[in-house]
């Protein structure tokens, strides 16, 4: 079997599932080119996929039987699998075959994944009901799994898996015959240490995958631990800085209060000295007595009388430096003046 166009596994997974001339991965081989028409279509039963493969034969066809084969070749970079040349896979597809007659027959569809071949029997459907009434697509996908030793290039760096979907059917006069294939997919379930190339996790996970998962888990645990430690350090630092800030603010406020309170000290009593001697007391009663010499009041009175000075001094004539002096000792009424 001649497979002419390899396609990388990544491109195969992201393809539209159509024929090569419709930018798909599949090519077609027909037993009689003039009678069989093939293409990529997207009718109502293919709206959940990008496109379906299809072939049909008109009633005026000249042959009594026909064969159709859809095929492709998928290429793999073996370095992504540690140089392994045997890969495990899952293969699935959904075929449909029908005629315009109400035939209730069956037909076999044979598929191959490399050297592994599978045969699936399907019921014949009614083309008119499928296309006109949009009913009759009642098939479920066929799924196969296995392993295959890949043929490689000379350097054993690239491996290949050929894929094929084959059907052979008879033709009766005045019958349209249609054959459809939906969702043909190959997925590699062999896993590597660096990446998972398949579309899902399978029970055949290798030890390398377990090691990789464990490593990822350890990275997450260490990261969480480092993050919690850094968060704690930052929190403690903020608390300390906040305490220092409020403490320094309080100290500054107390210092300001002390400065304002002591700015104008109160003068001491013994620092107040009248600039003019107090020579007479006009308020009546006993004169004020000096603490140092109780007899000074009489002496002041006698000196004032002998000198002929006025015995009355107004309060406006007494000059004080700041405020009227405060005399501590006032013994009027308790000390009798000397005559």
C-alpha cells in the first residue's frame, strides 16, 4: 500500500479530518475512478466535527462492485518518547453505509493501524431518510486500542504509523450508494517525561509520568512553604514599624508639651524688689512690719514726720517691675507699734 504524504502527529490532531485537497490529512483510493466520487462534506450529522469523509456511486455506474480506501501516514518524533519505537495507541471512527433501496443487509468495514487490522460489521442504512428526512444516523464510534512497533527512517529519529479505512460493496441497478466516515482519530497513550502528546490520561501511564507528577507536587509544596515564610516576615516587620512609628510620635508629642509649659517660668518671690521704698501706710491700723527689722515701720514714720514729707503716698507713686509685690508677713493688729 502506497502512502504518499506523511503528516506530523500534532498536525493530524489539529486537522479538519477531511481529504488532502480540502486541507485535511486523508487521501483516497478508488477501484474505479469514473464511477466513484469522493470529498469532504459537512451535512447535519457532521456538525459536531469539522468535516466527514464521503464517497458515493450513481445508479448509472458500470461496475457491479467497488472498493474505497481512505488512508494517511502519521509521523512521530521518537526523541519525544525517549527513542522508543513501540507506541501504545487508541483508534476510533464512525462509519455509515447506505443505499436508496430499503435493503436490510450488512457490510464490513476494515481498518488498519500499522500492521494491526480490525473488521467492524455495520447495518446498511437508507440514503433518502438520512439526507432528506435527517434521520437514520444511529451508529456509535468503533474504538480499538493496541501497540505497534513503528517503521522508522534510516536515522531512527522519525517513526510512522500508517492508517487506513477500507470498504468493498456491491452495486445494484437504480441505487444511489453513499459511504461516510466521521471522526477518524488516532491518539497515542504512551506518555513521556517531558510532555503528554495524547489527548487524555490513560491507565497505561508510565513510571516517568509518575516521577514528573511527583516533581511537580514537590515544587508546589516548596513554593507554598516559601510564600508563607515570606508573608510572615513581612507581617512581623510591618507590626514592628507600626509600633516604632506610634512610639516616636508619642515621644515627640510629650516633648512639645514640656517645652510649651516651661517657656515662661514664674519669678520667685524674693526676686521682686520695689524700685521706690515703701514709706507710709495709709490704710489705717498698724503699719506693715519688715521681716528683718520689726521696728523699721516706726522709723519710716518718724523720718517722714521729721522731714516734713507728706504722710500719704498714693498707689500711683509706687512702681513695681512686674506686678505688685507680695509681702509674706502681715502682722497688723498683732504687733503694737512702738511709741
